[in-house]
């Protein structure tokens, strides 16, 4: 087992780019094991680009960063799948394969990340579906599930390889308030079991109801509530 005490995310003097434009500069923060952090900011402030850089969908061109002990500065493309095995990614638009059952969606990810034993695959799928309260949904097609249930499947998929951190991009953005609250309770359970979470959100009500540390993208910088006080309003 890995008993390392180093942060799961660490950024130093990082700049974040979208195409050729610098949208965030001089970004410095750590996220410790088991920490829950919100990422907020207006549309276009750099939240999604920062997340994409952290899970190596965008290249890190300036500064240094480690995620799950992978050095993003020098990460060759062939190493990206190994990074993705250590982290979980949750998208607002689900990105489920709609021509396959829930079980086939989950087994696809397990096989893609190196699982081969059929009985172990079946057992792991059962474990994560139970974790999100949808153990009866394995043979359903995504379109047979509600939006909240689809998001729970996406969370189950992100948990398959027991990630050290979940990166969640607006996970409650398309859900009504009661369903969003259920998703937040699930995130809290996952976090309480030791998984760190970095969650981009526009949902001011959720931040009020479940207060955590906040990183705010504004004016090309990332402000950190752990380091400095700033006002958080509904429009950020």
C-alpha cells in the first residue's frame, strides 16, 4: 500500500492556456489526501481548462504540477492512461455510451484500464453500483434512467479504479435541487471514506449548504479561501 503523505494535487507557478490564450497565470495550490475543494468562477474564467489540465486533457506548458504523484510537466502521452487509473473524472453531460447497458459501460472502462478477470470485473461493478445505490440498474440502458440516476452511474464509473481524487465538472448542473442534494450527500460519503474531491460548480446553494474550501477563478488568477478571504456571491 502507498502511505505517501504528499498532496494529491500540487501546482506551482502554473499557467493555463486555451488555444493560444493565457486564461490563468501564476496558479499555486495543493489539495491534500481526503480534502474536498470547490472550484468556482464565472463562465469562461478557466475552471474547465484548469480541470482538463489536471487530468491531462490539456498540456501543461508553463509551471510544474503533480497529480496522484504523476509529474504533468513531463508526462508522455503513453503515461496518461496510467494517470487516469489513479483519478476519477465526472462530467456534467455524463458521457455514457447510450448503445450499451450500465454494466457494459462499466466493464468497458475496467477492460480499458487493464482488468481481465471476468469474475473480478463483475464483482467490482457490483460494488460500485451498490455504493451509489443503483445495484439493480446493471442491465438497464442509460436512456431508461433519470438524469440523477445517470449521474450516479457516472460517479460509479469514476470510482471503479479506487481513485485518490475525483475531478467533477459541474456534476449537479443539469439536475433539479432535490436530486442535486442527493448527489452531494453521495459525494460527502465518498469523501468521508478518504477520496479527495475537486468539484467545479455554479451552484451557490450547494456551497452554502455544504461549506468547504473554495478555489475561485477570477481575473486570470486562482484565489484560495485557505490563503485569503474573498467574497462569494451568487454571480461569483
